[in-house]
C-alpha cells in the first residue's frame, strides 16, 4: 500500500531523497494539468512544474498537515502560473491616444476584420441548402429531423408526440441524416 503524503513529507524533511521522488511522481501529472490549463504552452508548463516542486520543497517546513498536501501544492502551481503570465504580459497600446514618434504624433488605425461578407454569403447559402435538403425529405423523416434538431426535443418526446416506439424514432432520424448527407454531398 502506498505511503500517505504526510509520511512521505516527514521522510523528505529528514533528507530521504526517495520520499521526494515519490511525492514528485505522485503529483507531477496533476500539477502539469493545472499549470497547462493556465499557460497553454507545453514546454513552459514543464518548466513551471519543476519550479512548483522546487518552491514546494524549499518551503516544505511551512506546510501544515491539517491541509491536504495536494491542495497546498496545487496552490503553489497556480500561483507560479499566474506569476508567469503577469511577467509575460506585454504593455498594451491605447487605441484612442496618439503615439509620440520623432516625426510627431500618429494615431493607430486598425481595420475592422470582424465583418466578412464572403463568409456571411456562404453561411446563408449553406442554411438555404440545408433547409432545401430538409424540405426534400419524405414527411416522416422531415418531421423527426425538425423535432430533434430545430425544436430540440428528446427521442422520448418525439416518440410520445407521434405515438411510435423510441427505436422507430432513432431509426428515422438515422435514415433522415443519411438522406441529408447524400443530398448535401450532391450540391458541394
């Protein structure tokens, strides 16, 4: 049976290197996941995991056993990650204030990249194609697809509404999706 974290901590404080190794092995993956979720960079996350354990072991004497070791360790990992992001943060420029240069002041003009007419047209065409494909389905398939995907009803609700078994509804939805795929593939 693996030893309790508190026993390993006592051994580590007495200089037992195997206890340090066991603590690292036991918590490395969890610490990595915490750090990676914050920094989103695998290499930096690995570095911060090492930094977390170095900080934890250098202040192991300050750990109080009334708290779980993992909670204490994860707090150190989160703080190390946040500190890294704070140091990394770049100085932001104001879009409203002019920038002083050797030749005078210039204003920052940023083009609006949020509106893409081509994408909007394609989205509308897809919606029309999907709508046409749904309308081309036989009535029993069209009815279940609309109930499931547009009205967001459960299989059970559709079955109750139509008075047929749930299995029949699932089969009709499957068949309707296959027909839709075939129809939409022809128009691509």
